C-alpha cells in the first residue's frame, strides 16, 4: 500500500473525473478541439450530455457519437452517456407520448365531499370534464374522521363509464372521500411510470437498446456506461415554502400519488380488509394515518428501486457497462415524492456508484448554518455541508456493488464568480467526506458567452483560468485515487430519517449530522432496513453496555 501511495505522489494514479460535455450538434472540428482540451487537462473520461442534441438517437447522433468514439480512442478517453433526450431522465426520448394508456404514468387522486344528513339518494358526479383520463376507483365515507359503512351504487353513462355515485347519507355530517386514477399529473405528464416495470422498460427500448444496437462493440471498451440525471416520481413538481422545504411529503391534501397495478396489489396485501378505509389517510398528516402512509411510501420507494434503478442497472451490467447518476437530494426531496425518488438509498440501489450533486451556490465558504438565498428560494446550508456528501458516501460504503465508489456532480451553475480556488474548496469538501469520483459541470461548446448554467471550463478559450484547470483535475484524480480502495471505519451510525418522516414527526438528519461533524466525530447515514439485513450487517452491544457497534 505504501508503494501505491508513492506512485500516486509521483504521478501514477487512476482517473476519477468525468466532466459533462454538452452535445448540441456542433461541427466535428469543434468537438475534436474540445476533446483535445479535455484530454490535455489530465482528464481521461468524459460524460456526453445528450439533452441539447437536436437528433438524439437519430442518424445525426450516431454520426456524432461514432466521431467522438474515434477521437476518444486516439486521445485515450473513455465515454459515459446521459440516458435521455430531455432533463430529467424519464422522458424515454418521447416514447411515452405514443404509448398505450397502460404504459403511461398514472396517479391516484381524490376529491372530498361534505354531506349533511340524513339525506336520501344523495348524488355525486363522477365524470370530470377537465380530466378525461380520470376513472372512479373507490369511496370511503367518514364521520368525525372515522370510516362509516354507507351503502352506495355507481350509475354508468351510455358508454359504460361511471357517471354518478348514489347513496343514502346518515344523520350528521358525512365526508365522502371519492378516489380516482388519472393520467394527468401537471408535471412531466409524458414520462415513464417509475412504479411500473413495463412502463420503465420504454426507456430501455427507446435509448439503451438503440445504443447497444449501434455501438455494442464499444460497450465496456470506449463506452463505460450510462448516467441518469435527476429522475424522480414526477407525480407533481411540488413547490417551495418560505422555509425552503419542499411540500411533496406524503400526506399533502392535494397530492396525486404514484400508482400502478403492482403498487395496488402490494398495498392491498399489506392493509388487508380495511384497505379502502385506510386510503384517505394518504392525504393527511394525522397520527391515525401513520401506518398507511409508511406502508405506501415503503412500497412505492421499493418499486421505484425495482422497476427503475435495478432494471436499468441490471441491463447495463449484463452488457458489460456501468450505471451511475443521481436523484434530486435537496430540500429533503431524497425522502419524498414529486421530483424526489422517495428513499435515497433505494433510489441509487441499482447503480454501480452512489451519486449526489451540488449546484447553484448550495455551498458557500464560511456559511454552514441557516438558510441562504440563491435568487429563486433558499437553501438549507446545514444539509449541504453536513448531509449531502455523506448520503452518497454512506450508500457507497453500505452497498457491496458500489465498491466504495461515490460520485458527485460538482461546480454547475454557480456562476462565473466561481473560480478555481472555490472549485478546489468544493472538491476538498467532498473528498474529506468520502466522495471519490467527480463529474465537473460543464464543458459547453456553444458560442461564448453561453448563459446556460455557467461557469464553463474552456469556453472557446475565453475562460482565463482554464490554463490552470488541469492542475485542479490532476489534484482531484490523485487525491481521489489515494482515498479509494480502502475500507471506511466510522464510529457512529446516523439513522436515515425517511421512515420516521413518512409516519409523522421527524428530526432531520442534518441537525445531528452537524453536531457530530463539528465535534469531528465521523458517521455513516444508515437506513432502517440495513438493520434487517442480517446477512451483511450485525448490531452488537458494547461490552460495558455503553452503546452499539
């Protein structure tokens, strides 16, 4: 091991950097110039950002990609490829737009009606003129928050579709929670359904398989793998409150919820005969709903892992390439619905590296407490300083598949004020917290100045610091090599707060994490399910009874 360290210090080390190169249909001359600049900066892998290309998975894309591969062979570069035509991942290169209804995204939603009784033959219209995809799913009647038995019948229209709900309302105030499935989500409607395996397979069929068909001879050689960028449930976009916290937490009264036949089957099996009576609690935060909220999120996030991340990862590994990327972690989205993926550790479970990203001034030197305004809201600085990198490195430590590898997308959209000194500070921030792979954001071949998420590292020679950029890349490669291949030993396991938050009140990880790190006590964030995996993990009581190990 000492010889390995000496080699790294003397200049022999592995590559741990794979920056984005935005592909916008530029000339091959420009592409060649940029690949030369990348290779000349002691970078040996590059990740092609396919999002802005005008002909992704068309003849223009294959022509450009073959050119890139030929150039990379000459320069000693390897390739990663972003896996969709639009951001975030899940558009499936437009395939969902033409898909049959059963392969499109579906959500479970509801409307609540108040009825003062006794009222005979009360009637509720089930047809929704604003949403032709909506289908009646079921109804639960409640009084004083508790389910009551009310007989009802559904009247169909001339086409056989449910039209009206008719029932005799008992005395007092009765609430009818009428539930529907729907294909309308108001956010990324033409995206795959993350809790349906066949729907997710559209992404494989539309993007992954064509790459293998055209370039399978380069898989595992020049092409190292695929990168998913910020996939999530996409049942709604969600908004941000004044405290900077996303409101996509399960229990939101107006939320459409991810849905599929398999999710329904598992939820019915878990809840038993009181299935319909429990469902209304998915839209409240009352203590009585703790169980059903937790059960729902547990199933939904497990299906996300199985249907999306595992399916893509397994496809890649079967063809000799790797699968990497990251989800949206900020504003506690890592444990929520909407743009989030429900459970960070499950969301990256199928990947060969854990992944996170840091963007838009989410880290500010000297600021590690409170909320920081970034122009469109505020960032929780404790989270970015003390939790974000540790989420990734903890997943890398816990999952044998990842072999201790954690990637961070860094530097993106900070603005032109972000120079090499700040970049090095950001890199160090992640290196000392266990991150050992980096995706610098980004090389843009668009005409300077490109207003899309600067800074840009070369910028057609207009970035005056690019002459020294390679020194930073060498430093990151060398240091990440030195910090890889070992075994992390951490004295504290910090419980991942997702399960607690789904059920009710929760203390965010960042509060405990900040105190531990300020006291220089290292930790790994550990999800509750890890304690159930007796095959890999064990919990031992210290001999003096003072704690766990």
